């Protein structure tokens, strides 16, 4: 495993938590480590041994900003799930950064930004004739 977890900053923990609860429910990922939620640190993963995804307000008290060139990628099982994740993100107020489609080499992805402007993608690998 290369990464243990990724953390994105948010300026509205309540709205971001609702956004990610719905988004991750589409891929059967739930919250873990509930003991950290009272401290404003929300974590999702398939289980404690999987790579986690977390959100929090910045520790330094400054506003959260989206990093230019930073992106978190959500690995899913198939193009239909890529589409479903993308559609749900846009429906909940996310912004399109590139709709679902083939990107070459069997890489199928959709790109979007969350409510705080953080860039994400949902992707899967598919068989190609190339």
C-alpha cells in the first residue's frame, strides 16, 4: 500500500461531511474512527486496513483552499460506477472538471471538484482493443 490516507481541508465541515457520506455510499465505503469526529476529523474507508479519505478544517485556523495540481483519485469497479459517482457529485453541487470517458491505456475516469474546490476523480481500468 502506497498511501495510508489523504486529508482534504474544508471550510464547512457539515456540508462536506454530507457530500462525502453520499458519494462514498455509492461505493460501499463508510466512516471509520468515529472517536475523531468530535475533534472535527472525519474519515472514510472500506476498513481499517484500507487507504482512508478524510476531511477537516485546517489545523492552523486559516481558510481551507484547494491545491492547484492536487487531486484525490477514487478507485471504483466499472464505468457505470464512475458515471454514478460523477453524476452524484455534480447533483450535490460539485463542479465538472471533465466528464466520464476513456483517457487512454484502459483508464476510464471522470473529474470533478467538491464543495470546497478540491479536485477528485473516479476511475477504473477497463479492457481495450489497443
